């Protein structure tokens, strides 16, 4: 069944979805958590994170421009490693990290919304509001691409303008923070270089939403060009927004104040500038941002899960309900929203994402750099940065919150074992894994040659 171009996402719609995921929770919650680690240096942590993400994005741009597909990272893994346990395991890590991000967004919505009503019993109401938001995202996602794009476009404009107002007004009110305060303002926890490196895992998490753009390959106009453009534009937009807002917050609040209000630091930072009206404006803005972020993330994650099932990297999804991939994604997001707090959700998401990211870069360097015409040096640099940051972050969590490592390790092992068992049970007597695609190919999932002639990708031959 052909999907008409009038039903496809435009470049603007794609960027709106990408920034919608990225700005959904990262800037509203992670700012306080990063400040807890590096103190007044946290604006630099966002900039450093943007540099790391810039190296990382190179692999995704190359993959997306060469193999545009609704499967995104799942297809990239399969192209690099072939069908089997490795591709399935790291694809699922990406999927789970996306769902973790959804629960982070959902709880952020709850934390900020309760600021309006000065409610003290946040332990119960935050997850309740988060679950309600996930329900709204589900309803919008079953309404179709055009509804999703219109919602994303509207909320993206509101977010960008609103956050720009907050950032510029904050800087105008308090002035640009002197560089000397960054150097001497170290973190409450010591402000060491080790803490700064570990904090980059969280700042990267604030940008990781760009990877969801790779799942739009089957739904975007001219995917061979627009996917890469959308990734680059989304990262640039968010880098500017994050940096300006971080500078505004550090100008208006002390490090101690930021840490005290770490789950709603941005709302607290507006009080010196706008008073109580600033709190209302920021909370409403956070609500818009988290709504759009969750809608976009659910959209991308559910498509990735459906593609994994179609690739036979997962069991066939139950067809007795409409869009089973969407239902499973929402159910998992609800579960995580109820079970974990913001700090642990962010930490687990960062660990899973960095592991998957390393696998993506290695796959490009080792197996596909010629086919994608990639510069081999850049993915190697990205791997080195990821390894250093992940190592520092794991060591920090081992010292301060080992439960995060235990849960992450359990999750990784569970995914690995489940994938291996599934692969074994789907191997025939000759040892061959029957991993052909079972979904019907559409024009949007076919790979187009540069001359415009349609051809079937190597890994999708029937």
C-alpha cells in the first residue's frame, strides 16, 4: 500500500518531532541533576555534551542517508552485524532507552505541574500525572501522522519561543555570569574533572532524542537527504537553547538553590525575574514541552519495536489489538514511570544509550564505512568519548547509587539472554536463522538509488 506524499512528514515536521523529544525533559530536569555534579560549570557541561553528540551524530547521519527506514537504529544494527543476537540486543537497548526517556518526560510533567498547586504529596501524584500524560500521547499517536506533525509543529514553536523568552529575560535581568564564577563555582560534590566527565552522560541524554529521527525514514519526504538534515538542525537548535537557558539559570540562582529544586530548577530560576507569574509561565511551558516530547518519543519507539518484530528479531506481536507495538511501548513507559524516580530513570537511560551508541559507531567503522562513504576517524573518536564518559559515570554510580548499576546490568543481561534464546529457537536444522522480513514492503521502506530507481535493500530480500 502506497503512502502518498501528502501524508508524509516534511523536513520542518521532522525537526519539530526531533526537538520535541530532545526538549521534552532534558532541559527541565537534567539541568538540576548536572548542577548537582559540577556546580556552576553546568552550562559548560551542556556545551561539552553537544560536542560529544556532534561526533556521535555523524554515524547516524551516514546510516540514515544510506538506509532510510522506519526501523532506524534497528535496521542500522542489522545492516552492520547481520540478523542475530548482537543486532537484536543493542537494538532493544536503544528501544528501552527510548521508553526510559518517555518515563522521564512523564515524571517531569508531574513534577512541574504540581508546582502550580504547591502540592506536597509528590511521591504519589507525580507518577499519576505522568501516567495520565502517557495516555494522552497514546491517543494522539493512534490518530495518524498528520495529527502528530501538526501537534509537534505547534508545540515546537511554543517551546522554542517560550524558552528563548525565559533565557533572554533571565540574562537581561541578572547579566551574563562571569567566567570566573564557572572556574571557582565548582560543584557541591567537589567539582572535580571526574565529576564533569561523569556529568556528560546526563548532558548527552538531554540530546539523545535526535536518534528518534532515524525512525522517520518510512514517513518523511526525500529521506535520503532530509533525515541527515533533520538530525543536524535538531542538535544545533537544542544546543543554542540549552546553553542560553543554562546561563540564565546560573545567573539567577546559586548552585545550592539549583540543587534544592533540581526536579524543577527552571521554574525556580524564573522567580527572581518574573515572580509568581514566572512560575506559572514556566510550568505551563514545561507541560507543553513534555507533552510534545512524549508524543514524539512514543511515535518513534513504537515504530522501532514494530520493525524489530517484522525483522523477526522479536516474536510476532499480538495482532488482536490495534497497533500492538504502540500499546506495548505505552505499557512499558507506564510501568517505569510508576517504579522509578527521575534521577534513577535518567541514569539507567544514559547507561543503555551509551552502550548502544558504542555499538552503532563500531558497526559503521568495522563493517559499513565504505558503503556509507564514512570517514573512519570520526566514529573511532565517538567510541573513545563514549567509553570514557560511560566509565566515569558507572564508577560514580557505583560509589553513590549502586542500585542503578544493578538494575542496568540486570536489564542488559535479561535482554541478551532473551535475544539469544529467541535466536536459538528460530534457527533451522542446518543452523541458518530465517530472518527475512515478513512485513509487506512499501515504497517508503524501499531503498532508492541515487538515480531514483527503486530497489530492494540487501537485508530485505524475500
